[in-house]
C-alpha cells in the first residue's frame, strides 16, 4: 500500500515515525511519502517537506507566513495527485491538515487523522470536518473520546504514543534540586520569546547546573546569541531532550509535548508560554479551557504551575521555583504524574492504529477495533 503522511511539527515527527514502523511490520509492501522530520526520515527516505520549513504557531506568525503556507497547500495537492496514495494520513498540525483533509476526501482519497486538534479548547465546530471528511480518527487523550462522542463524531481512543518510548521507572528524588532543565520549545519564535527569560533566571543561580535542551533544526547561532553573556553553569545539548529529562531534578518547559514527556520522566516543572501580543489576545478570547499544559489538562486540575505571557518573567519564575522545588511538593507532584500515566493506555498506540489502518485498506467496511 502507498501512504502519504503530513506531520508539521516535532511531536508529529515522533508519532509518525512510530506508526510507520508498525505499518511496515504488517504491510511488507508499504511505501511512504511524507512531511516530517529526522525520526520519520530514519524509517523511510520518502520525505517531501521538513518540519524545518513547516513549523509555525500563533495567529500573527501564521499570517506573516501566509504566502509560504499557500505554497505548501499547492505542493501538497500536487504531490498527492502525483503519488496517488491508498491513504492520506494527517498527524496533528490542524491549521493545515484540516483544510487538506477536506480537499483529499473530496478528491476521493481515503483519509485518517491521528492526534486530535484541540477542539475541546476552541473552534469546536470544526469537528464537522473530522466527522464528514475523515474515515479513521484516532485520539490519544482520555477525555477526548467522550468529547467527540457527544458531538456525534466517531473516534477511537488508542492511548498515548509517548508510553512507547518512555518506559516506566522509579526516579530517585533528591532532597535538594541540583540540575535544572530548560526546554524553550522547538520553533524559532518560541525560543526567541522564552530563552532570554530562562537564562536571566539561571544566571542568578550559580549553585545550580542548567541544561538547555536544543534542537538541531534550529541554527545553533540562534541559541548562542542568547547565551554569550551568561555564566558557566549553563550548558546546551542538541537533540538530546530525553537524556536531559533523565538527568534533571526540575524543569522549566514551554507548553507542549515536552510537558507530558517531563511528567512521564517524573520531573517536576514550571510550564511557561509567551507568544506575540496579537496571538495571545486572540487566543484568550477564543480558548475555553482553564489550562494549557497537557499535564493539567489530563489531570483536570493544576498539577504544575503555568506562567503565560506577561506572567512569565524572572520574578515569577523565582517565586514559583521556590514553591514548587520544595522536596515535599516535588514528591506530591510525582505521585500525581504516576496516576496520569495509568490513564494513558498500555503503550501500544501505534500498533493498534497500524493494525486498524491496514485492515481498513484491505476491507474498507471493517469497523474501528
């Protein structure tokens, strides 16, 4: 079978690579064309677009790159028609993928969507695209099944794919914090907004060792320009986020997949996020959820603090660090993390989806298992 996948960001690259591996185990003749990153590239040579090009976030940032995004739509339509896949699989990246899904289904292609858009936070009416234009829809957060059922939109909860790569282990919790991880994000605009404040916080704490988790698809000079004036207690490592997570006692992390990854590694954290003022003002009017971090969303309560927009500053980091790095507080946070893990499935999400997709392509009438 021929599969065309679109993943526009780092997390989608990870989930896509895991799924491609499982598909290959079941479909010996599987061929892939895809938009993705280094993890998907390690599985197949069929890369068409890189996440270096496609990763945008925020209303202002998307508007600023409108011409480039139009080019992406044109390229996607052309390359799908040239390839004639048996299935077009959309992985997260909703601003782009929901529009492409509508086009692909109208053209007669079989479609699947993996990782729910955050419709439970805003733009709930877009569920109609998933209901009307998607043949197979897979969600990974436990509360999403009920949400879509109430909207008469068929989906299948498969558990979270991070459990496939982060094994359960007991973490030794030191009495005092020694090493702190800094996770500024995987996009240029995130790093620009986050890293300078993180470093200003770190430079005043020579008693701690700080490690920045960098990503190689961002030019190294982009990190260095923020680091030149800072102290020797700060290191940076590229494409080694999980190694950093295993080592650190505490973290400051941009909201996103990293917050859940840190929870699975049992690392207490402060979640931060800052975007353009325009994007934040629009988002504040539209978003319906009380929390933005995956940890708090899954727990449906505040497990980790969230410092957003102007609330993210050096003084606030200092205040919340003192409160949440306390030994007893860290133990309590990790106990809740362990409960969260239990709600995320059996660690076989990709295998479940691969089996369902291959069965569906062989017999389109087969029900979601």
